[in-house]
């Protein structure tokens, strides 16, 4: 049997937030928003790491809510 390796460490904070530390990220992928019903949309975000995948299933009232804002990329070394 293969030994389990941690993929992420999760903390539940007092202000009802979740903090997650994820190491050895290989890729971040976003699904296409899908309509579930009136003002109800679903989208999945996948974070692929060296030891596994973290999947976030998200619900929102409009597909624009899933837009990912990227910071300005630092210059390549």
C-alpha cells in the first residue's frame, strides 16, 4: 500500500475564511462556467501539484464572478 502524501494544509480562521498552503504547484486550471439555473452558475478550479490535485467547486450568481485577476507578471530571470 502506498503511503499518503499531503496535498494541501487547510486552516479554518475565526472570520469564516479558509487559508490553504499548497506546495509544488505544477498547474492551475479553470473550467468553463456552466449554468445550473436562473442566476446560478458553477465553475471548477483545479490546482495540480506534485502529490495530487486540489479541486474547488464554486457557485455564483453570474459567470463573470469566476474571472481570475492576474497580477503583473515579474520579469523572467
